[in-house]
């Protein structure tokens, strides 16, 4: 037999990659994946393009992606420019009325439309909305107890217009997805009291993932996943393991709402939540369509 006409090994490897993806393509067609795209993960334009391509590819193979984005660093930069001081308590930004207005401007005005443009650039169709649109999310004011390190007591901190979702009306997401459109959601919502609330993007994404009973919930950030005290990746965690890492201070800052969100999501019916490194090109595709999992998987 003359084998001269065989494709070169690199081409064959590409074909193998596609066949490796086949069982995953079959398993996930028709399912909903919620993707939380963190503000730290969106800094690099090339990575942003990769991210948009991944989302468009998911849609093209019959998965319904719903993107929920953050923008903490970008809100911080705008506040600084405008000379407004800001502080965080347990990973949540204390939000007065002015900060809420600026957060809405940056999240729903600027970042949301930028992500829609990236998706359009990758050949997809997206609609950018916030939790306010079509009553997607109703928020209520968050009350936080926090430990006072000086006195060793719990005290109540008023975070201002920081909200948490109390109700999710999924109809707008279903309508958009059914029409072939990828919903892109900014973490701003209205309360029953008529106020605008700033919601941690992880929390917002988790509530939406739970309501949609998403097959997968990805949180793209700027670290490899949950790291232990020595800086090594913890690839697998259940709620008890997370409590232990929170209690001994291994998990802190912005990672707190992230892991709490994962626990809530899996306890409310999401199959699996994965904290992924958004600095890796096509991190999501590798996680979904290849045998090599990455990041930290949170399960029941
Ligand atoms: N145990 C931990 N493992 C990984 N990251 C941690 C841990 N504890 C705290 N962090 C911090 O959490 C950050 C991720 O949260 P955050 O900054 O809110 O990201 P994003 O903007 O993507 O939501 C990491 O960059 C890191 O500084
Ligand atoms: C209440 C609260 O903290 N809201 C966040 C919303 C944006 C966000 O969560 O962005 P990342 O996902 O990039 O961190 C904030 O104001 O920064």
C-alpha cells in the first residue's frame, strides 16, 4: 500500500482532538452552561477574543451558553479616576448611591457592550442585559456579619446598595437562547424597593446557574483555581472541604464569594461548578471537550 498521501501527523492530531470531543459534544447538546467571566480575566485582548470564540463555539455545537460578567477592577479604576474612595468587606464592595451609579455605568454600560462586541467579532450573536431587564433578577439588600479582629466579636456591617438575588425570572434567557442569541448579563439588579443594587458577579452568576439548573457552571478568574497554603492547586472540593479552607484563612478576599457561590449552586441542582484559570487560552474548551480537566471542581 502506498501511504505517501497520508496527512501529516499534525493534521491527524487535529482530527483526533475532534474525535476526542465527540462524546462530550453528544452529551452536552441542548444543555445550558453558565459562564462567569471575571473582571481580572478580561484584561488581555487576545484572551478576550479566545473567550468569545469559545462561547460562540459552544453555541454552534448546540449548547446554550449564558455569560454573566464581572468588572471589579474596571469599577475600581473608574472610581479612582473620579476620586471616589472604595473599600471591600469579605470580598464585597461597600456601595453608596454614587458608587452604585458608577458600578452600573461601568458594568451594564461599558463592559457588557464590550463583551457583546467580542462575541459579534467571533461570529456569534449576543444581547447584553442586566438583571433589571425583563425582571431577570430581583435583589434584596445584603446584611453582613463580620468578625471584629480587635474585639473578637461579630458585628453588623452596612454594605449600602449591595444586593443578593432573591428571585430569578428565566424567561428572557430562554427567549434569547431559543432565538440563537447568547445572553450576556451584567450583575446589577433592582430591589422590590425600587433601588439599584450592585451584586457580586459570582453571586449573580450562581443564582442564574441554579435557576437554569445548568449542566456546568464555569467561573473564569486570574488564578489556577483554589490554592492551598503552599500555593498548590486543589483540584477537587466538596462543601465541607471549602468550609475548612475558609475557617483556617486559606481562602480569603474575592475567593470567598466564589466558593460560596459554587456550594450554593451545586446544592441547588447545578451538576458541577468549576473555577477555571482565565489566563489560559481556551481554558473553557479544554475543560469541556478534553479528558484533561483543569481548575477546581466543586461538587456535592
Ligand atoms: N485560597 C485561594 N486560592 C486562590 N485565590 C485566592 C485564595 N484566597 C484568596 N484568593 C484571591 O481571590 C482572587 C480571585 O477573586 P477575585 O479577585 O474576586 O476574582 P474575579 O475578579 O475573577 O472574580 C485571587 O486572585 C486571589 O487573590
Ligand atoms: C458587591 C460587589 O462587590 N460587586 C462587584 C461587582 C463586579 C464583580 O463582582 O466583578 P468581578 O467578578 O470582576 O470581581 C464590585 O463592585 O466589584
